[in-house]
């Protein structure tokens, strides 16, 4: 009797109705690529947290001349072990790359947040109201899209000056059209639903209808874009820093590290390999998580 009861319990647990969030997380766990990407991002965030408490500004700016261009994994003349080697000034590349995660992750998340806040707001008004407002917003988005992101960033940073705050603003502005188009498309598919008409009929303000009833039911594609756009933000910021328009030396943003190490490609390639590897893994991981979320949020792919 107990065996039968336990078997029935297992069946009920297997087919029990999960919450919406639980269903999404359950399907996300089934995606191995997304889980690998999530694991890598967790490790990079841990590096970010580690740098906040255990790596100081002096650790990344002061070096030993005798240790310059020390190979990865070697112990220097001063007795220091360099996991990622040392740069041309004898500074620990491991500490500098971990410290640089502060800038890259801050740029990725903050830039995406700025772009999402502005783009979603304008996309909602364009999709919900239509007419002249939609035409003005979409034409402005098309003009902004026609300017290459790197070129736009160079112009903005030349005007405002090179700093972390200005770099965040730059990468955020370049991604606003993506959110406008995606939000507008979601709103257009929802604004004529019956529950929206019912909300209008009972006299709810348009702002509440847009942001509470319409937008919340069209967030799935926006969440996917937000996740994948973080990696793109980091890539654009690294490119601008590499060209000398973003975070400048001695601050160790990953693009700045690659720019500083390109002169030593032949005799010290590790100065480029390790920061480049971190950029590649971070961007790839966010893209893998975005792909996993796209599959998890797609109702057509819903399986037990």
C-alpha cells in the first residue's frame, strides 16, 4: 500500500501545475547552453565581488620593474606568483583583469538599464497611441539606428569627455532604438485584446493600461533583448576603450588592457589573450542565456 502511495505521489509531483515563474525556470534548466552561460556569468560576478573587497587601486597601478612581462603561471624574481603574468610595468594581470570586471559589468548592466528605460517608454507610446506620435518616434529611432554605434560613441565621448559615466550614457543611447522597435511590436500585438478594451471601458487612465496591463503581458521579448544586449554593450565599450575613447589607462577596463598590450603581441601575447578571453566568455555567456530565455518564454515550445 505504501509503495502504491509513494508511486502516486511521484506522479502527482511530476505533473503538478507549476507557477509561471517556476515553469520558465524549469524549462531554462533543461537548456544546457543557458546553464553553462549562467555558470560563467556567476563566476564573473564573483570576480567582480572579489575585486571590491580584496583588490585595491594600488594593487593594479603599482608594479615591479624586475617582473615586467613575466609569463603566466611563473614566479618572478621578487617571489610573486603571477597567474596571468605581468604587463610591461610589472603589474599583476590577474588583479587588473578582475578589477576591470567592475567597469565592464557596470557598463553592461547600467547601459542596458538606461536604454531599456528610455526605449520601452517611447516604444509603449508609439505602439499604443499610433498616429503622429508613432511616426515621430519611429523616424527618430531610424535616424539613430543609421549611425554606427562605434561612430556615435566616438562623437559623444569627444563631446562629453572620456569617463565611466559618459561611456555608460554612450552605449545606452546607441541601443535605445532596439528597445523602441521591440516594445512597439509587442504593444501592437496586445493593445486590441479584450482585457485591454475592458480596461478602457471602465475608465482606467491610459498610463495604467499601458504599463500595467499591456506592457506586463508583452515583456517576454523585451527581457530576451535586455539579456543579450548586455553582452553587446560590453563589446561596444571595450571597442571604444581600445580606440582610446572610453576608459583610459591606468584603469584596467578590458578593452584598455588589450589596447595597452598590442605592442607586446610577439613577446608577451598573454597581455591580449586573457582580457580578450574574458570579453569573449562574457559576451558569449549573455547570448547563451538570452537564447535559453527565448526558448523558455516561447509558449509554442512548452513541454513537460
